[in-house]
């Protein structure tokens, strides 16, 4: 089993990364992992040109194709996204917009697809106390999964996470939940 852990935030460190590293601790023996920090990649905004509707390929040359290839190699995706003003970070939205040539929203029947049978687990976190913002982020991940024909299996979210150290008292909960996720996959 190969797992891709995606930090969908702008920072390469911090609470989002700490959650993913905690999840990584409970990956079953023998599972391969790939950690990606979206903030370290070059992802351009969609131009809305719709050339991909005809060619099934984006005209832009950046790291999106590389990330999609890494996702294609994975059996399991774990996507963790922090809340930026109650929504997903711009880097993640830009990536989602650029997935049209691989999604079932591409009007060209010859559109590309990721290898079938993928599973996804979503993680959201925010500084405030309202869980609705985290639920919105999870629903955005689930919406993307639906169009990419990836099964959204489960989710977890955390409120009142201002800094990386706010994750420390929640690490056992993260390990337990992720362990339950992986036990379903065995």
C-alpha cells in the first residue's frame, strides 16, 4: 500500500505538518509513504482558457502534473488543510482548479483519470472555535474526491489550533483515529 500525505497549506511546518507527521507514525508496517507540502510546489492559478476541455492537458507547465503523478502512484491519500479565512488555502484551491483534465467534469470523454480504487482521508484544522469551518473544508476535499472518482473514507478535524504546540495534547487522538482508518484498509 502506498500513501500520499498532502499538506495542503502554505507552510511546510506548523500544525498541519505536525498532524501529518503524527499520522505517519501509525502507518502499518510495509506501507510506503510520500509526503508532499503544497506550499513548496509551484502551482499556477487556472487561467480559465478551457484548452484542457479539448486537449485533456493544461497549457501551463508547473508542478501540478508532478503532484498528480504522485497521487496516481498512491493507493491512499491523506489531505490535511488548515482554515484560511474559513476556507481552504489558495494554493489548494489553485491545485483543485487545475485538476479539470483529470476529473469527471472535463467534457472531453477522453479525459485523463487517476488509477481507480483510491481512498482518501481528510483532515481540517482552524484557530477558532466553530466546527462549521472545518466541516466546510472537509466537504471541499470530499467534493474534489467525488470529481476525481476517489472514495472519501473518513475525516477528522480540530478547532482551536493556533500553533504547532496546540497539536501535542491531541496526538493520541490523532494516532487512534488514523490507526482505525488504516485497520479498515488491512
